[in-house]
């Protein structure tokens, strides 16, 4: 009987303590008593896609920087295409640079022609109309003349040359005034010595001038055909 009474007393005391804690607003979290949560394991799988995306972004950034640089020689991918096409025996070392410079010149020329007169007539309303027209015409003339001079200077440059050994013809790729590639088929029989003071000219064919960089043309037999020599006329009275 005594044990039963003691058990009933303990149960009543425990109920009383729990009810008191509930009414007083006691919570274990307020006193730093937190239940032990299972330890979270680090997830290494989520870091793998992140590292892969960072590598892809870095490679794209490097490619963009390489494309914006002025380079000498064929670009990436162009060399592989040239290797597949066995007919290409020469590639201009500064072909991509010339194209970029020409595109820049064309864009500035178009902006000067289209926006030059508008800016001239809108910025100075008190200026005489005849003077405004003269300024606008000068801007257009300077921009067009520099673009034309650049085209005249780089027009003989050969960007690609295709030739099969034993063939009497060969194909060259030139750059038009709109910075587009134009293929031309020439014959070795039409090659003439360029009688001109124009710089960067190797030979003349069908009335047009062409330039080949001899240091980057590895086919010496082809280079000999493309660079005609002056005929030495010996005097008939030399040995007299």
C-alpha cells in the first residue's frame, strides 16, 4: 500500500510540474536546450555542375578575347578546314586583320555619311547654311577618301590560293570593297610582271594586281611561277 501511495504522489507531482511549465511559457529553445538533429552531410554532387559551368564560361570568355584580338595567321577552325581541303596551298598571314580593319573603316564611313550632316545642322543653328554644307561635305569626303584609299592599298592582297600540282590554272580569294571574299580563277599563262610603283604587288594577271607573301608560301615551285623575273636583254654589241 505504501508503494502504491508513493507512485501516485510522484505522478501527481510530475503532472503538476508539466502544467506549471506550460502556463508559465517555458520552452527549451529559450534556454539553449535544442533537440539533437542529425548531422547534415555535405552534398558534393551539387558542386560538380557548378564547376562545369564555370569552366564553360571561362572557355567562352577566352574564345571571345581571342576573336577580338588582331591576330596574324589563320583562325582556329580555319586551319582544320584548310587541312580538309587539300587544294589550299597558301593562306594570307594577315587576312583576318585586313578584314577587321576594312569592316571598321566601312562602318565609320557609313556613320559619317549618314550622321555627319545631321549633327552639323543640328549643333550650330546660328551658323550659315552654306558653311554647314561645306563642313558636312568635308566630313563625308574625308571619310569616303580614307575608305577608298584603304581599299586601294589592300585590294591586291591574296587571302587564299588553291592549286593542284600539274594544273595550268589556280584559284585565288580576294576581298571586295564590302569586305566579302571573291573567288577568281587565273591561268599561269596570264601572269605578267607588274610594271608599277604600287607597293605590295607580286604579279599582274588580266589587268589586276596580286600580292603573295613569299615568306609564308611554302610551295617554292608555285612561288617561282607566281613571281616572273625581268628578262635581261643583252646587247648585241656586248662582246664587240
